[in-house]
C-alpha cells in the first residue's frame, strides 16, 4: 500500500471531520484554506476517500456542488 504524504493525510482527516454531513464544495475549499490545505490537496484527498459530489440546484444561478463521504469512510475513518 502506498503511503500518503503528511499534507494529504491531514487533508483526509480534515474531510472526515468536515463531511459528517454533506457540504458545499466551495465551503470545504474556504474552510480547508483557513486550516492551511490547498484546493488541489483537498481534491486529491477527496478522491482518495471516495468522496461523492453532486450538483445541487439544477441549472439555476444558485446551483453548487455538494460533497459527501461514502458511508464506509464516515463509519470507520479509513479508505
């Protein structure tokens, strides 16, 4: 198994804590940035954890992407 970098591991831990409930991707990027995580690292961490994203709001002006942990990642805190 490939070992994660400390930055990626920190971003994964941040996402596990933050995504207890679905959250806007923009809010994740903002709060992650406040904690020192780059947007690129958060995207890599999301891919590593299998985070699901879906568009909310259809084609309306206020549409946004929402992220959610898959059930197995939120239950056991691992990949």
